C-alpha cells in the first residue's frame, strides 16, 4: 500500500520555476452620494405594473375559455416532452418528470418538491395544443400550452399560474 508513495513519476517536475506575483493596480476614486428616489425618478425602466384596487393578492384567472388554446400556442409533440422539467407555480419551484409509460388514458408522470395540486400529479396527456396534467385519480389538475421551445405555460385548477421549462 505504501509502495505508491515511493513512485518516481513526479521526480522530473521542475519545482524551482514559480510564476511572478501580480502587482497591485490602482482603482479610481470612489464616489459617494444619495441615490435618487426610484418612485420619482425618470429613468430608462418601464413603469411598475398596477393592480386594480381590491384585486391585490387574488389569483389570476385564465384569459381563455375552458379548453380553448391561446392563439399563440405552438404545436405539441408528446415525444418532445419526455424527461425532466423545472416547474414554477406561485413563485415556488419544483421538478417534474414525464415518461411515455402508459397509465390509464395518459402517460405516467410525477413531481418532486411540488406543493398543492401539483404534488399529487400522476399522469399527463396531450390533446391538440394543450397538455393536461392529471392527479392519481385521473382528474385534470392543470392545463398547459407550449409558449416557446422548451417552455409551457398555463394554469392549475383555480387559476394559479404554472410554467414548465428546461
């Protein structure tokens, strides 16, 4: 066991050459002062979005009627959805895994670290331009639409926004 320490493989390395240390460089003057108030400043940033009075903290309802895909929805191919996805729902993140293994009328899927209805996801299926996530009893818990390459957006039952990306 100690024979490995007696190896002469490292004897040819020249340890006498060392890189020169870097010289310190001057940094300019540091400025100090009061920053302008962001609420009164006219800057290059857009205006803060506003919420109608009385609607603060409420869930966002889907702008589309039930079952209707938005006009901007892209075509969905089931085979391209297989694999791992990052999920964002109500500002919280978790993981989703989709397979092509048959489970009822859909395919097996599941989540890790999700809360709410997404924690009980058991299967998924594609119907037209929409992807339906189902619980273990087969009830639809979320509907998603392909909004970009490797991105799906939609709502969980009750209107909470959800997105998948990778």
